[in-house]
């Protein structure tokens, strides 16, 4: 879901504030640790750059990248690489080294899971190796009281900031989910029937047409490549797109029309008294609105639907025959769309 550009930019902006805070707080205890070891002058310059320039540089690189999400993941690996180097600079001083490595690991697993945390461990190992090559290997495990005090701001402030950011994000997601549930409840408690109830209505209308030689048209409407949309953008986006199609169908249907859903990617529209030509006009309006909805959102791919239509005939012995005729029309429409796509 985060691979889209807008979502990647949002991700990079969300990482920026914790990185600014983490780099500034790390600067405090790293200064206290390394001033006892008299490192080369370039180490001090690099420490200032890492503490107060790197967060803005990382933000710039992510926001101006073609794929901001991937760029921000590279920045997080850069954080891990730098953390490994600073452990060498601090001569493996136990408390600040363990705290720095664990905080960076927490950022990595929060950003992209355990797999990315393992990649971060490799970056830390590379940083350790580069640091040893540049400065040599010196180990001083003991942490003085002064170093412990310098670590307290990081121990007390940074976990709180990360926890607050996580809480804020969770609250926002809960609100979005609640809003989507409200949208779904609108469908479920108004005119959108579950599959079994809708089939009962179809059977009743089939009997009506058969007794009175009446007219009715059955429409089956399916979202194309919903599984691909689910993989790329996630469950809630796919569900929201499905709900949007349901709303469009509800807005275009007449009061006497019967609308149902299989709960996944298909909607069923029974239009009593209507002939196929008039039903086709309704289908065209639904297709136009839905495809325009996808095209108007930069984060979504072009959305498309396949539609099958079958008017009642006396050759249909029961509602299942009628339903099967509409499904066959749906499959023919999909095959024709595939041929057109290949030709294009």
C-alpha cells in the first residue's frame, strides 16, 4: 500500500520528526562518551552533520525521489549504518551502544517489519566494519555515571515520542475504519441485499415473468483485477473501492430494482419490467461513474468493471438458468475486453 508516491511521501514525513529528535538526543550522549577518547577532528564534524543536518538531508532525498517509500527505507538503512559506526567511535561503551542499536532496530521493525530489521542488522554490521577500518578496534565497556546521566534524555523522551506517534496513527486508522464501517452499514441496512436473499427475490421475479409473460433484465457487475488492487493498496482500499461501486449502483438504480452482492467483488442488479436496451443505458452510466472515480484519484490505478446482462426469456426454466445466462454474458464481456487489450 505504501508503494504509491503520495503514501511514500506521507511515510517520509512521519519518519522526519522522530529522526530529528533521535539524532539530537543521540548527539548528547555520544559527545559525552567520545570526548574522553580524543577522536580525530573529522569525527566531530561528522557527528555534527549526523546530529543536525542528516535528518533534513534524508527528508529531502525521500520527498524528491521517484519512489519516496523506497528512498525512506534506504534512509533508515543509512541510520543503521551510522549507528554501527558510532558504536566503534564510542569504543563499544555498553549502555549508549546498546541503547543506540536498540532504538534504531525499533525504528526499522516499526517501519517495515522483522525482515527489514534483519536488513538493518546487516547495515549495522557493515557500519561496525567500516568504523573499525577507519579508527581501529578499541573496547571500553564501562559506562561512567556521567555517561548514564547523558543517556537519560534518550531513554525517557524518545520512547515516549515513538509511542505517541504510534498512538496517533492507530487512532487515525481506527477513525477511518469506523467511517468505512458506517459506509458499509448504509449498504447493508438499506437496499443492498446479501446473496441468498437476493436470489429469493430473483426466483420470485422469475415466477412473475413466467406467469404474466412480463419483462425483466438481470445485470451482473464485477470489479476487474480486485485481487491486484488488494495486493498493491491493501485490504481497506479494496473494500472502499467495492463500497464505492455499491453506492454508484444504488444511485443509478430505480426504487423497484433489487440489488444484491456476494460480499466480495460482484454486484447483482435485477430490474423488473425493464428491457435489455434500457438496462444497457443504466450499465453505461455505472461504468462511466466508476471508471471516472478511479481516474480522479492519483493513488489508484485505472478502475474497470465487467458487466453481464440477460433479459428474461421463456427458455429459462428457473432463476438459476437466468442467473447463468447473465454470468455467461459477463464472461463473454471479459473475453472481449481481453482481446481489445491485447490488440491495443
